[in-house]
């Protein structure tokens, strides 16, 4: 059986993330604030770059803001309060919202998709609706 990539990468990623998470907790930043900041960044990036068909830069900014999802969980585990039910719910819900922001095409990008075959546009629309 082949080991999962996440099982081999997780220790290395944890070693990189935990010092930053500890520093953020020590200055009073909350995991929920990081969750919301990351969500705002992802939604703003997807809303700004993708309709302008600047997919490279949009993806770069989305990846940067999506990394906050790694930090909020680590911060919750490190903090004195620990992880909360509300924090877990917020994180999970925000993940779905940001997924939708990335995959739901804007009216401008739908117009640019008119150059694509009808089947492709239909499949993209169905996939974006499934994210909601």
C-alpha cells in the first residue's frame, strides 16, 4: 500500500506552521480572525482577477490567502482556549463559501465562455452550482 502524501508531508508542514501560529497567538490574534481574513482575501481575489481572466495572478493570490486555513487550526490547537465548536463550524462554513467564490463564474466570465462548446459551459455551470 502506498502511503498518502499528506502523511509524509504533515510533519514537515507542521514544523513550519507552528512557530508562526505560536507567534500570532502570543500577540493576541485569534484563529477566527485568521479564518475571516483568509476568506475575505480569497473572495476578493477570485472576484477581482478571475472575471478579468487574469487566472495566473488570481490563483497566486488565492493560494496565499488559502494558506490561512492551515494556520487557523494550528492556532486553535496551540491557544489556551483550544479548538471550539464555533471555530470548527466557522472554518468549515467559510471553506464552502470560498470554494463557491472560486468556482462560481461571474457574468463577465460567463460571456467569455460563450467561445467554449455548449457542453463545456453547461458542465462548468453545474459544477459551480454544486459548490453552493
